[in-house]
C-alpha cells in the first residue's frame, strides 16, 4: 500500500542521484503522462479490492471513462479540463489528494469530428473511429438532402392514380340519367422529414441522436456544421450547451443553452 502511494508523492532533488547527462530525453507525450497517472490509480484501486463500478458509484463517472483514464486512451475522453475533474474525483475516492493528482493531467487538443459514434470500450483494445474532414462531411450531407428531395418529388409525381370509370354506351332503350362525376380523393403526400442543422460555435463534447438512432458521439471543434433529416425527434447530450446552435425546418437558429451548461434534451420535430 505504501509503495503505491509513493507513486503520487512529489520527488525532491535529494531523492535522485546525480548522474551525467548523456542526451536530453524527449518530453513525455500527453498520452504517456495520462497512462502513468491511470496505471497508478488502477494499481491502488485493485489493491483496495475495488472494481470500476465501485469507483463509478462513488464518483458518478461512467465505467468506460474510468477505463479510458486508467489505460491512457485520450481519444476516448472529452477535453482535458473535464478529465482533470474526473481524475480529482477518482483520486479522492481512493483516499488520495485528488487536486494534486489532477494538476498532473496534461492539456491536449480535442480530436476532429468523428463520423461513426463510439458506444463501448472493449477490454482487449479500442477500434479507431472513421474521421472525415468537415468540408467533405458538409458536401456529403448536402448531396444526401438533395437526393432525398428528388426521390420524394418523384414519388409524389408518380403516385398510384385511381382507375378510370368505365364508359357506358347507351342502346336503343330510353336514355338513362346522367352518371354523376366521381372525384377521386387526392392521395396524402408522404412526409420528407425536417432538416436539422447544428453549428458549433465553441468546442464541446456531444452525443446526438436522430429518431432514436445515435448519429454522432465525440468532440466538436468551433466552426463545424452538421446536418440531418429527422421525422420524429432529435436528442442531444452535451457538456457545453451554449456552444451548439440548432435550427430545424423554417424555425430561426438558437443556442441549445448557456455556455458551459451540461444539457440533455429531446426536441420533437414537425414539418
């Protein structure tokens, strides 16, 4: 136990022997620093015979995020400022000085927009998400919207028409009364859905679902623009509601909430 706690104590010059410097070592990367912190936390957790679920119950941190911290998977975590808070709570739950440990967490740039959401950490490793540039993503969604509109227009123009009424030819018998004209009911036009546009004004982490299906999970950079078509609802979970501006259909765009506000909302959409 004492040896594990030593990993979090600050070393003094007297603790290190003076050796000749042969070459300047490369500074550790943010991933290596986080791996070192996570390894020490994991070893102390296991020494206390605590599971990740036990730590999660004490800290309100999801077990998958606890695993990402322990294994140094920066790409699976939100911005470093949020990770500092997680590490502080993690350290406090083990009886350590969480503030001192959190101060060692390095700062890193958030990853670019991920196209395919990541929902679960695997115990044997992590699958790399597919990343595309915002420009290609924007043109891809624009092309999809145009194609969907063309398909809807074609379906309306080629809707099934009611069969024509048969023509009756009068015989030598007395002329029957005129047959009243029959007006066919106009078939209902199918709904093509409502266009959803989200513009990122400030960096944020978000999870976005359209009609019950998760479409995106990850970090978003300022200036990113996302577009979808929704027919029922859109669900958004974010840690910076003021950084997202959403518009749907013909309604004017407006921020999802305040800057720095954690928000989880479900918005019903209609044509």
